[in-house]
């Protein structure tokens, strides 16, 4: 439930969008939100097979050669979020919250914990106990990672505070841990596995349905009222 003074959040969903295009969109929104020329936004989407390397920069955690990347059709980007290397691909719900964080009472760590909580609360709807590991960012089911989180806090130029970019990647489809993740040491973590919603539950949801179900949790925890495309609000019988 949202309150009368809740901020409006524009929500979008793209079935498949290239990483470079989505990154440019994020940069444009960061600038626009800083100048108060654009509203805050939650971009929900899927990417084609892609590796991204964050600011920790450990190229040795990429196990494929350039030739193998080309053969497998996997793109790679060195980007400006925090964290190490991770994988994006079909069957994974990626969320990029583009939000203004006021400098007053700002707690950047609390923002990360809130992102984790969105996914933990959604998992709880299905009776799954999602949790955290103190030494790592992300969401875990037991000792397997189901969602990665890596963000950037962009310092505002026109006002005090930050605008967030990048975000979370939730593994929805079965077997995703055996696909793109086998070509990397995900987030530099060798001792734990990667899992997905379908691998944990045996339930095969569409990524679009997972996106639709996640939105109310996001809005409740961050104090937004969503402005969501009608197509994403629909619940077709085949979106299981």
C-alpha cells in the first residue's frame, strides 16, 4: 500500500535489450533526474548473453578467451558499478533503479540492504527463505546465490545527493547457473554456487511475471507508487 505523499515511479519492462543501449539509457536518466527534468524510474529487462566487470577489476575471474566469447556470442563490458564480474542473459530479471537519494539522512549501505530485501520478500511469497551473507552483497538461498547486486551512486551536480544506477540481477530460469556463469568466477566467489528460482522451486515462471510480482515489493519498501505499462500489468494465462 502506498501513502498519499508517495513519489511516482515510472516502471518499464523490455523483453530483450542490448547492454550498451541500456547503459546509455541509464546515463541519460541519471542526468535528467539530477536536473529534475526526468522522473525516477525502474528499468526491468533481460539482456542477451553479457559479462560485465565492475570497479574491482579482476580479469582473471573471466575464464573464457576472446575467441571463446565470440564463439558463444557473449559480449563483455567494463563498467562503472561496484563489484566484480557477473553474467547477464535471457532467463534473468535485471533491474536498474534510477532513484534520487537526498543527502539528508543518506545511508548508502541501507539502499543496498533494501534492494536485497525486495528480492527476499518476493521469494517469501513462494515460501523460499532468502538471506544474506555478511561478507557479500546479494541474495542467497542456503549457500547458493540467486541474485547479484552491484550499483553506482552518481553524485548530483545540480542538487545535493546522489542518483542511483545499475542494480540487481535475479536468476529466474532453470539452469542459468550452468550457462553463462560457468565461464566466470561470479563476483570472484569460488566457494559458493549460483542458483535460480526454478532450480530452487521447480516452478517455471516467465521473467515478465517475476518482474510484475516484484514491483509491489519494490514500491512498498522504497515508498513509491508505480506507473506501470498496461502490458506488464496483464497476467496472461501463459505467463507462468
